[in-house]
C-alpha cells in the first residue's frame, strides 16, 4: 500500500479546502491518526494525499467526545411535614431536576444510612422517629438542600384490656406488604389481604385469656372484600376448637370503620383464637386491624356506696371522615383543646365503642379553635349493642357555642340503657365543614343504668358535672 498523508483543514458548506488545522504525515506506516482536543464548532474537510499513480485503500474511524452539559439540581417539589401515631408508617418525598442526581436524607442534621433515594420511608414509627428531616440532592454541577420538615409521632395509647398476640398466622397473605402482621400494627393505613373469599386468621397469647369483645376494622378500598360472615373459635392445643359465636350478613358502612363485637358472655380462657372468614366478594378478603379485649370482672359495688358519676373512656372511636391524622378523630379523646377533629362535610357522624356496655348519663362537646360556623348546631345521640341497630337517646337543634374552646355538657333526661356503642350524627352551621376539639361521655362508675338520672353535686365547672380529673 502507498504511504498516505492525512490533513484536517478549515472548510465551508461546500467543503472547500482551507487552512490546515492538524495533520498526520508519518512515513513509518500507512496508518495516520489525527487527535485535536476542544475543536471549535464549524465546517472541516479531511484531505488524503499520496504518490500519484499508486493504488491505495482507505478505512475511516472517526470519534467525537463532546461531554454532555450537566445542569445543577433544582428542587421542584419539597417534602411535607407528617404527623402519625406510634406504629404507623411515614414517608417523605422530593422531586428535583438535573442529570445524574444522587440523594442523601438527614434527620436532625445527621445522615441516615441507606436513605439515598428520592423518597424515604419508615415502615413502623416509634417516638424516637420524631424529628426534623431534609434531603440534599447532588450532581457534578452542584447541590441543593430541601426545606426541613417535621415528623411528629404521638405515643400510642394503650387500650385497657386490649390483648397483644405473641404469634399469628393466616391461610394466605399478599406478601409482607399486605401480610398478616399488618392486622396488629395499630395502623388503619395498612392491611392484610388474602386472595381467597374463604380464609382464616389465628392468634396465640402468652397465657390463656378470657375475652369479652373483639373488633374488626375495614380496609381502605373495595367493600366487597370485607368479611360478611365468620365463626370465632377458641382452643388450648391449636387442634381441638370450641365455637364461641357465629355471625352472618355483617356490613361495614364505611372504610377504616372499626366495629366491636361483644360475646354473649365472656369466653373460657384459651391460648389460641381463630376467625374463619367469608368475604362478600368470594375471591378476596381483607382487613385493616383485628383486636381482642380481655374480659374484666367488674369490682362489686359496696351495698352502701353511692352511685358515682365518672368519665367513661372509649376503647375505640371512628368518624365519617377526618383531615388526616393531624386533625383526626382520635384528637377528640386526648383531653387537649390545642388539637381538634375536622371533617370536610357539614353532615357527619362520630362513633365510640366501650370494652363493656356502659350506661350514659351525660356527654360533653368542646368547640375548636376557629370558624364558629363549623360548630355542630344540631345532632342526634344514639346507642347500640351490636353497631348495626341503633336506639335514639336524644336530639338537639339550634345549639350555639358562645366562644372558642368552650366545653358544654348535656345531661340526658334519664340514664340510658347500657350500650357498647354510642353515635353522634351532627349537622354544622356551615353546611360544608364540621369540627370539634373534645368529646367526653359520663356515667356510672360500674356501668349500671337506673330508671332516673343521677342527681349530681354541682361540679367545679359550674355545669352540674363532677370535677374533671
């Protein structure tokens, strides 16, 4: 082959040869190389030359190595603060622009190990999870740090008599994301799901327990997956089972609704309990929570002891709706006027359940911090033994809360029968939003109803109720 020379020249759109920019004219071999860094944009021509009249061949290998332009990161969606109850999940997310991004989340200024994605999740929070969170987004062109947001974790309130299983199992589950453990994590935002319309759940306790009630909480979607019929059984060896009760045609009227079911009488003490469930759908069953409450023997009332009115503490509460956990229905029971429950509806309801049937003598409502038009103006109070059939106890209209954080007490004309569940169906002045800061129930210390209302001594608050603890 002939010894060729190679030149790179400036050119124009017609590729006319101009000034030589770079060349390779080595006589050592017949391969020529040209390398030129940072070549300005423009037109160029390659010139090949060699001895006249000599045959030759050409092979081309051209490469361009222009580095991509990297834009410094910019955050377009900041993380938002969160408030949860201990045991619930929490998640922070950020959206950013720019190429080849990396992420590092921090808590109270310290980097979190493994928290290097656009979102950071805590599957089950503890009180130690509370703090201030932020994320730094980086690439080769720079870095940017998000705004700092707070995670508030409220301590989980222990429900008197509520039993904690030491083991649990089910016929099936949808992996760990919707696994059986979700029934006992205290969070209605999670659920257990089994791809079968006929299934079972079994729990075991550290020692034999007598139960008086149990509760099922509906999950987030698809009411046809709610259990509609079931059998509850108990066993001490996990092999021989004794049927405690059967239920059918059960309905969960809303999502995240906790329904309590009282046994006709407390069960014998068993180590294991089992629910055999049939769902409406016939193909999928799901639940958000499952709770068992121990039977508690009421202390006998001394024959000469007077009937004492005390605040009755519910074991569960639910509502038609709530504004997340920050303004959730649980705030009605925390005895704090700095929190409130809010529902984006002018017609709504709140329902409470007790571990054992309680007779009601009075109840109290506390107005919230702002917007008097959101105060309830009319309501009906009802009681139920099964959460399905309700008996109206009293109705009120044209009620007014004269100031913010005002606690008003309402005394029934006669002490009610003992019910497991009480429900307030309310209509607010605004017609669009309802809110309250507090809700309390009052009755006999021993839950025994009387034919006439108790005659209370005048309390410190001047409204005829006993002093608040």
